[in-house]
């Protein structure tokens, strides 16, 4: 069965080297021969495979992944102040180059500078028209602000008009101080940040004003699908947060695509039951998660074969406008280099 991975990341070796020269967040330091990335108060070890595209292709082959949406992870351009536009151009060129070298295996997602409305629009158009990116990676917070706030929200009008999907991806969370102990930032902090960002987009009326917006929330929607009943009750019964919406928040949430990055079958099953098979996208979050782990979790649900095909490839091909070769199915040991 064809598998299109809708969330897969690659770091630039040159970018990490640049970050080693910095002393303020974001920066990279070395300890005992290993590199660590610091963003805000969040520190992560950077393994060599995180910058190795051949290692990624090998893992894709072993996991039966035919194509992947390739993007950087973080830090995003908004954390670099006056250099944000230059950083966005550099990172997008890096991803576009990887796609050009392996066009049958990858399609690209771009990051954007939020330094100014003009800079955002210029890089949006360059990434889509010149670099042929298929979507936008939007961080859950933009150096402490949110994408539903002015002047950031113009992005949604651009994306809706052009039919370009937006993937709402976790950034170093605003709850980092509360989740540093026990390394909980990656466990729960990122999920809470995405949940807050997505709930804000709904309550700020972004999906009300842009009904054709193609929005993807990874990790089965963070925690919002599990909390949406409470949000509905708060808005409909207690009349909280209703200034910009005309429907129940759950109705807007059902417009959002959810990806399957969760190692527990119950979470994916809940997303499937809530959103339906047409709004679910196979994704792995590689290199942190083995693509085969998520695939086996989906297959273990014993969904109808037609729904499995939608989740593994058909929804992604339609959403990102992919031209998938007939019969494309990559197996272990056939990596194209």
C-alpha cells in the first residue's frame, strides 16, 4: 500500500554550525562530543542522523514510505529578529534542494518570516512559485505571539486564496518552564502549545472567515479533540469566547486535518471517529519516531481497506496536489540516491 508521510523533518548541518556561533537562544553547544540545541529553556540532543538525508531515505524504505513532506523542525525564522527573512530564505532553499535531489521521495513545506507583512508575502510567493513548495509549516507560537493575532493572520488569506495547506507545528512551548522537569517538554509541553494555538485559531474566527482554508494539526490534534466537548459547552452554554464564531467550535475542528503521530491506537482511533477517514493523514514525525511504528498502529485498528488507503496516501495526495506515479511503492533496499 502506498504511504505518504505528512510530517518528516531534516536539519541543515550548515544551520546547526551557524547556531554554534551564537550565545543567545536559539543556539547549539557541544558536550562530551555531542551537540545540543537550545531554544528558550528547552534543550535537545541532536543526533547525527537528524541531518542525514540518506539515513532518512533508508528509514523510509524500511517503513514502506513512498513519499514524505519534508520540513525543518525548529527553531523558526521568527526567533532571529532582523535576520528572520534571511533565515527563512536559507532554510527554504535547503529543503527545496533536498526535494530537487530526490523529487520522487519528497515534497517540501516552507517556513516564513513574520518580520513584516511584506517579507511574509514575498517569501510565501517565492516558496510556492519558485521553489514549488507544497505547503507551509506554521509554528504554534511565533516568539511568544500567536498566528491569529494581527498582523500575522494575513497568512491565512494568502493560503486560502492559493489553496496552500498549512501545517500547525509545535514550537518551543510557552509552558516550557512548567514542563522542564522530567523532560516533559517534548512529552506534553508541545501538545499543549499546539492545542492552545489551534483553539485560538477557532475562537478568533480564522476558520469562520476562511472556510476553504486547508489546515493540518499534527499529533492527532494535540489534546483539542479530547477537550472539544468542554469548549463547546463553554461557548454554547456559558457564552464564553463566542465573539468571532457562529458555530460550535467542534464544527470548525472537524474541518481540520489530523495527522496520526501517536503511538497509542486509542488516540488514532479517536481521531478517526471524530474527524472521519477523509480528514486523517498518515505521518511519522521522523526522525524522532519510526515510520513503521505509526503504520503498524494504524493497521492494527483493522479499519476498512478503503479508509486505510485514504489515510495512508489518498488524502495527502489530494490535499497537497501531488502527482504520485501509478504503482509507486518503495520497498526496503531500493533507496534512490
